[in-house]
């Protein structure tokens, strides 16, 4: 199953439709960066009728799954991303009842609660302020918001060794954790 | 026009001027090529600059305010601000700046906000130039580390590495542009303040609940 570098790494990978999109943009190293991810996601049609992702959102997505901190994603990470984003998209579609491609503040709040994020009123205000344009949140911004929240949650959870919902943060760990998102 | 400020608008004919980004030929100022008729050009339509506003900032404001709304949006601001490599300032940095100087809470800035923003950027630009020791026009790993150290932050090399992986272009010598540098430093400042607020005993350690953590970060980082 081997073959040229960047080629299929395991049986069945070549048949995976997602691999087609990935391989089409990826370089020899089998990794894709933010630009390539943007192209890849656009071509896969994951955004459906919605406007696809801007570069900053793609960068965010990479940092969410970029475990080796390389600034790029391998195929498995890409696949994981694809499923996660699809899940969020389904959620968005549920809330975008008028099919406008945007949700409003209340709908965003409901969606976030639905996803299990426990947010204070100030946090919700900050989020909707940041991600809304004229009171509306687009699909791309919604995804960016989900990515950030998920990444922050992972960051916290990894450090919550006693699973009590509390973490003791050292200053530099806090900064590193938060600013790497 | 001030020397060495990142140019705005299209690159001058013949490509980047000789002598590097900070010197050499006639670099465009932040206000573009000097308009004909002297440094301040012909009087802008609608009269002179409002009191307290630099005439050049005013004339630049009018150019950037493409729809003549009297306000500059994130999109318009993006057209006005350029890095040393001619890339536009990224959306996040522009958003951060609008939020900082938007007194009207409308998501846009007026001429006073814009004028203050230009002064703010100039200050950061000077700092950036200071830390860009090899005058390459961008900040490398070692230059970033030194910058943090000189600013008084005690952060690991891994942190600088992380920032470069996240924000620099893939290359053998990754480095960051002015817009990212400003963005990073501002976030660092804000998050440090937030941390210090909670660390009343000043031990360098805080205990946070999940909700506190999210609130703290989301209100400071977005």
C-alpha cells in the first residue's frame, strides 16, 4: 500500500472520498496549511449553500487539531475536522430556520447551550458582539466561534485532572494555552 | 510624509524600493504618495481638518472612507493598513483596532478615532522596527523572544515557537508581520492584566472555574 510520499498511508484511504479533496491540495509532505485547507473545504462543498470559510477561520481550525503544533494538518486530523464541522453545520441548519444563512443572538445562545457550553451572560455578550454583523451571525463566523470555544474547552479539560471543573493555572501556561488558539 | 511607515495602496511602480523597508528610496508614507501641490495636497472637499486632527490624517481619512459615510469600517480600514510585505492588515487586528478606537460603539471609527489610531500604529511601528534587529521587515523567532523579554514578559521559547507556527507563513525562516505583532502584543497585555486581576496574592497562579476561564478569555480575546 506504500508508494510515493504523500500517497495513501493505510488501506482504504485512497477510496475515502475525503482523501480525494485532501490529496488534491496537499503537498508532498501530506500536510495542509490554512490556505490549502480553505481550498479543500470549499471544494468538498461542506459549506453547502452557505458561504465557505475565510482564511482566519481555517487557521483557527488547524490550531484546534494541530497536536504537533506544526501549523498544518495531516489527513487524519483533516478527517476529524471534517466530521466535527459537519456536526456543527447540522446544528446551524437547525437554528437557521428561515434559511437565511445567518442566525441571531438568541439562536446563537441556544445553539451554544445545546452544544453543552456553559457560558456566563458576559461571555455570551462578548461572543455575539464579536461574531455578529448587524445583529446577525454568519455560518463562517459561527464555525469560528465553535472552534474557539471547543479549543478553549479542550485546553481547560486537559488541565482539570480531578475533573472538578477547576484548574490551577500558572501564568505562562495560561498565556500559552489561550494564545495558541 | 513620514519616512518608513508601511505604505498604503498599491506598490510603487518598479516594485519595492531599494534600501529595505525602513530606508533607502522614497517610501510611501502612511498616506500614500505625496499628493501634488505640497505635503497636504489641495484642500480636501468639505473644508479643513476638524480641530485636533492632523491634516494628513484627515485627508487620508477621506480617502479611506470610500462611501463617504463619515466613518471607517473594518473593511475600509483593511484597505488602508499594509504590512512591510504589502499584505493588508489581517481582519482580526483591524477588528481589534476598531474596537479600541470606536467611541460610538457602532463597529466603525470616526475621524478622531482614526487619527488616534494612526498615532497608535506609529508607536507600535517604532517598537517593531526596534525589535526587527536585522531590518528584514518582519520579526523572527529570536527577535520575538527578545521583544517579549524586553517588554518585561517571562515567557518560554516554546511560546514564541507556538506563535510563529500559528501566524507565520510556512518557510525555513518563519517570521511575523507588523499586524500580527501588534495583535499578539495587545492580547498578551490584555490577558496578563486579566490574570493579574485574579491573582490577588501575586503568586503567579490562579484557580479558575470553567465558566470563569471562558468568560475571562472570551471577553479579553475577542
